[in-house]
C-alpha cells in the first residue's frame, strides 16, 4: 500500500468509527394530567433537550388539530382533543416520533 492510499484508508476507518458516536435518537413521552390536559416532553437519547422542536397534534384525518413547538423546558402541555389523534414530534428527517392517543391513556 502506498502512503496516500494508507492515509485515505486510515481516514475512512476513523470516520466510520466516529459516526456511531454522533448518532442520537429522538425521544418523546406524553402523559395525561388532570383537567383533560396532556403534557409531552421531547429530547434525544444523548440527554439533550429539544426546545423549539415541532410537536403537532394531528387527527386521524391528517388535519393539524394543534400546531406547536416545545418550550424552553422541552415540554408542551395542551388540552386533550376529542376523538382519535396522534402527537408528532418532528426534529427533522430521521428524527420523528409518533405517539397515538391510545398510548397516552387517561389521568
């Protein structure tokens, strides 16, 4: 192997080893509160929060019932809509979580 080829091979090997360390998965949890309220908290598997990330409440007919963004504390509290819905945490391509209303439960 010549020197430039070795250097390229080493660089590719190091790049491949570093990529998994940079990966982080989106996480979102919604819980029922008293007074027909729902509180959702979003973040990432590396422990970082998600302030400003889109969190929409969407009906089964795909209509956006409540457009929202997570606050500075990475949470959003909203009134439970009537009927069937899901919560969409959308931090960009590959960083999406959907939570169905049936998985949120009742207070």
